[in-house]
C-alpha cells in the first residue's frame, strides 16, 4: 500500500506541475529527503530525488521553446518513452549523459541506436536501494489515433521512490 501511495503521489504531483512549463515543485519527505519536479516542456521533465538527477524525454529544439540541455546538470537516469522526435532527441541526451548515466527506453528506441537498456512493458528494475523503475504500457485509445502509439510498443514509467 505504501508503494502505491508513493507512486500515486508522484503521478499526481507531476500532473499538477506540468500544467505550466518551467514550473518547479519541491517537497520534503517524512524522512527528510528532497524531491524537486520541474516540467521543462511538452513531455520533458526533470526530477531530482535527494541528489539523483532523473530526466524524462529530454528534447532540445523539436518542441519550442528551445531548451539548452548543456546548461542542465548531468543525469543519473534518463527515461525515454518512445521514438518520436518530440520525445527522443540524441543531442539533448548527449548533453546530459555521462558514462555512468543509466538510460531506460522501449525496445523500439533501443533498436534505433543500440544504446541504453531496453525495457518492455512490465519490466521492472531497481536502480538503487530507494529507486525502482517499472515500464508500463503507453498507448493511444482515441479513435483514429491508435496507430501513433500502438499498444505494446511505447513505455510509461512508474518511479517508486522510497521516501
């Protein structure tokens, strides 16, 4: 139940933050850890969990405004949801990655550049004692738009942060 509440809290917080681009929300956990969530633009999101830098779908200039990821802190984790250019930008990834950066992505993205770790829907990894990442299905259900994100190809991610 605690895991579910932690994941739900993160999803609700991210939803609230991303209503406005470049808005940041910071909170302290009961154990004193800091979580900062920043909506960059579109699907690009930055999460800092007690010093661990997590970037979701970093995109430089495909989506306006242009974002200079060379000014961002280096990422410990990069999550890529799918291969469309407004979610997968090699230049933005190169700007924030180091040799130690863990990159998690759907198999379709891995097959484009053979980098990172491919995760299928349902896969779960433990990044650290206090961070787990689960790939969940991400797809369109709107009639006439199913072909853009077919079921089983793309990933959403559930981050469980042990607060």
